[in-house]
C-alpha cells in the first residue's frame, strides 16, 4: 500500500451519477427522436416522418417534464434529510 498523501480531490460519486444519468437521458431521447423519425421517413415518406417527428418531440417534452419533476423531488428529499 502507498502511504503517501494523494494530491487528488476525492470523487463525488453522487454528482457523477447525476451527470451520467442526465447525459444518458438526453442521449436516449435524441436517439429515439432522430433515428425513429429517420426510419419512418425511410419506410413511409416525408409527410409521415414530419408527423412522427411531432409525436416524438411531444414524447421527449413529456419525458423531460417527468425527469425534471423527479429530479426536483430528489433534490427536495435530500435537502429535507440532511
């Protein structure tokens, strides 16, 4: 074992988890919206793809509202139990 003091700051795993969760949520929403609309365009055409894009964006906004609400609840809960 190394007994020398480390110059590195300790890792904040909670902040890392929150940041990773947010990045993954954004990646999933973008992937489903972009790839889903592209596949609809490929198989069904442009007008249907625009409708699919509108539905996907509505779903993305709904997901963002739910995710944001849960994030606010988590923050409120953490503040309550300090």
